[in-house]
C-alpha cells in the first residue's frame, strides 16, 4: 500500500536539498550535500548565554564580597579611632597632653594597648618588625602618604576622605 503523504514529504525534502545544493555550489551536482548546522548554532548560542550569565553572576558576587570587606575595614577604623583604652598604673602615669602613658623611670611615652614606645614628635610607634603603627587605631601607617592599612584585611584607606585606596603605588605616581 502506498502512503501518499510519506511520498510527498520525501519528495519535498529531496527538492529542498537539491535547491540548497544548487544555491551553495552552483551548477556542479557532484558536490556533497550541504550540512544544516542550525542545531549546532542554536546549541552554541544557548551555551554562550549560559557562560555569560555565569561570568556576570560571579563578577556580581565578587563585587559584593569586596564591598563588604572594604566597608568592614572602614567601620573597624572608625571604631578604633573612637576607643581609648588608656589605663595608668604600675609606675605609669597618664600624660594629659598626649593621652599616652609616661614611664616614670625612663620618661618614655608608651602605648597602653601594644606596649610599644611612641615617638613624641609624630605620635606613632614602631613594632618589632619595623612597621609604623598608629597606636590610637592599631593600624599600620605609611609615613610617606599618610595612608592607613588594616592589619587584618590589608585594606588601605585615606584617613582624610575615608576612601579605599586600591594601590599605594598608583597613588604615589
């Protein structure tokens, strides 16, 4: 029994393939059939969209994490400036002019939080590794630029504007 619908569909497909081959290759019939890459193109577009969405989401999340880290550092700086844990005693007297403790035996200014000797001219202390520290905050300070660096997160900020400095080398130039 002959299925007329199936015959019509096969005939249409054959005509379409011949027209496509004639359009692409011209009059040469011996060339191979043109491959229809529509499925590959659609799959590639979908895959590209998924990769783009993944990159966008990753960038968004990383930006939020970085912003939270910077906000935490600025809040820690503000709270360190606001706190003043000076406690005189045991041969130490509070210097009312500077707010530091004075060792009565050596007449040196001492930071009560760290125990480091404070330079009376600048008000900064130097830790055993040679880094300059602001005793009021416990943060490292760059004497050339005046920028403060959080010892926990390594975020550097400008104390005057309270803005995060991306790279100290870029700001020096």
